[in-house]
C-alpha cells in the first residue's frame, strides 16, 4: 500500500475561546532548521511544500525559563521520534529482506 504525502490543517473557533489551529505533516518535511536572529532570538522552523511552522520565544522576546523547558521538550520528542523511525525502518528492512 502506498501512502501519498499530505498536510492536514484544521481550525477550531468556539465562542468565548481562543481559536485553535492544528497542523499535521504527513508529508516529507523538506527542511528543519534552527537559527538565531541578529536580535538574539532563537527560532525553529519545520517546512513542507504545503506549510511551515515556526517556534520561537514567548512574545518574540528574551529567552525565559518556560522557553527553555519547551526547547527541552522539543529536543526530547525529536530524539524519541528519531529513535522510533530508525527502529521501525530497520524492522521494515528486515521483513523486506526476509521476504526476498
């Protein structure tokens, strides 16, 4: 079964609530990068052909303790994602090699 790439974007607007936007990449991320602007503000960008998501400091201001905690969570989640992808890719390769 072949799975075609796509990006899913949703928006929820409920009375009395802040709007909520969700972006799910089921497409190849064409670029993931992190930089520091001349102003000293760090940022992280995930891009696909359809959308990009930028993460930066609270209010685009100086780095706070909360920003550090979010950056650690991103780092740990990305490390887990990498480990899971590597494991599943290796398992798939073993199954494919066994079937041949």
